[in-house]
C-alpha cells in the first residue's frame, strides 16, 4: 500500500511541476505573423480559412502565425497581431 501512495504522490508532484512551468514558457514566446512556411503554422488562421496547426497553404501568409521567442519576431521580418490585421486591409 505504501508503494502505491508513493507512486501517486510522485505523479501528483510531477503534474504540479508541469502545470506550473507551462505559463512561464508561454510567457517567453509570442505570436509572430507572416513568417510561417506552408504547413508549418502553429494554430488557426486569423481569416478562418482553417482551425488547426499545420494547415497553411502558402508561405509567409499574413494570416498565419508561429510562436517564436519573445523579442525575435521583428528580426524575422514578422508582424504582431495588430500589424497583421492592418496589413490584410
């Protein structure tokens, strides 16, 4: 019985550590629009063309984005969400 309790406690600790570290890693990244190659976007298109990662059809589409390290988007010639929204007009 003690072994089962130890395993449960270890699993709970690992889950807590994983959940606690997720927001920190997300805070270190930002969405960068217009840099994703076809099929390499990280999530849905802002235009509603698709709703999943990896479904972009065109390289460097302004409606597609990838997560990049915070502060590196401009170096990659990317745009913020606001800039991408204005560029579509």
